C-alpha cells in the first residue's frame, strides 16, 4: 500500500466516520417508506463508500463511484420514481407483514454471522499466501510512479481485454433491451 | 483497516439482503440490489490493497454490469407499471394464472 499523508489517528477516525455514516444511512435506506427518501439515503451510502475508496488508495474508483453510481444510476432511479409518480398511501405501505419481516431479519442476521465468521482476522491472514502479499506490496511500490489510473488501466487493457470487449456487447444488449421494453406499443395485438 | 472494511462490507450486504426480503416495492428492491453490489465493490477495493490493482479492475466491470442491470430492470418495471398500474410486488402476480 502506498504511504498516505494521514496522521494514523486521523485516518482511523475518518475511516470510522465514513463507515458508521454508511451503516446508519443503509439502515435508514431500508426502513424508509417513501422511495425518494430511500433513494436519497442510498446516495449518502454511496458517497461514504466513495470516501472509503479514496482512503483505501483507490482514488479512481472513488471518482467513478461518484460519477457513475450517484451521478448516473441513482438519477435514473429517481427519474423512474418520479415518472411513475409513486407517492400514494397505498404504495407507501409496502413492507411485508410482521412474520415476513421477522423471517427476513433472522435470515439477514444468519447471513451476517456466516460472513463475519469468514471475515475474522486469522481467517484472512491464513488465506493470504505470504509470498503473494510480498509480491503485491512490491508491485504497489513499483507502480506508484505510474499514478493512480495506470495500475488499473494496464491489466484492464492487457489481461482482461476480452472481458472488457464483452462488456461493450453487454452494454449494447442492455441499451437495445431497454429501448424495446420501454417502447410504447402503438398497435396492441 | 482491512478487517474493518470487510466487516462493513458484510454488514452492508446483509442490510441489502434484509431489504430485498422485507420490502415489496419493486424499485426499492432494485436499490437494495445496488446496495449489495456496492458492498461487494467495497470488499474488492479493500482486498486490492493486498492483492494488487486487479480488484479495482473488477470493480469497473461490476459498475458496468450494475448500470446495464439498472437500465433493463427499470425498463421492465415501467413496462409492468403500464399493465397493472402499480410497482407493489403483492399485486404483480400474473404468473399465478
């Protein structure tokens, strides 16, 4: 990891600030009744995640998180919410019944326990081969001269070129599909 | 900070799952899926501090897939809304016959 300019205590404080804000916003997002309020809380979560990406030395990802997610995807969501005019009382009471909510909560807590058991400190350290970590640190220190985008662009256009090209086909299919689905049929058969 | 970031990713993913399981508004369901994708992105970025920049390349791919999924999903929601005049999943039961 590249050395960053934060004081360690300030780094920890800022990290926890962004993390806890993201957590609180996510809880608020799931519990809001109004879709517009939920979308706004989700935008807050995404901004906090962008801050965390910058703190984890992924500045480019933080920038496109703000541009693509909060700037494009969430705006499309808000467009659809306002296009469909979802603000009626019947639409706001959308949560499942008490049993459905309890079952959902327990399933979520069970999943959380499973993932946390996998995430424990010693598990992560056991998963990482010692030579790989050393190699990654060496590669990070070597690519520090190439800036922030260079280390991402080089594997994107060399190692993962086929996946990158397939992504363009995926986007084309998505555009065509969205246009076909959204088109209003003039002569209903 | 790696362990904290992975724990936050797990909690955010679980919140997204709970949202999918407990809400019936189709658009909020889609937004919960976006939250789950974001949680996975966070763990990709956190692990890329150890394993090199390949994790960040995968985050770019994930964002592309999320954008395509949002476009097609919202088009489907609009097409369904024209038929049944609601996005409440309780009232969308055409496949029940």
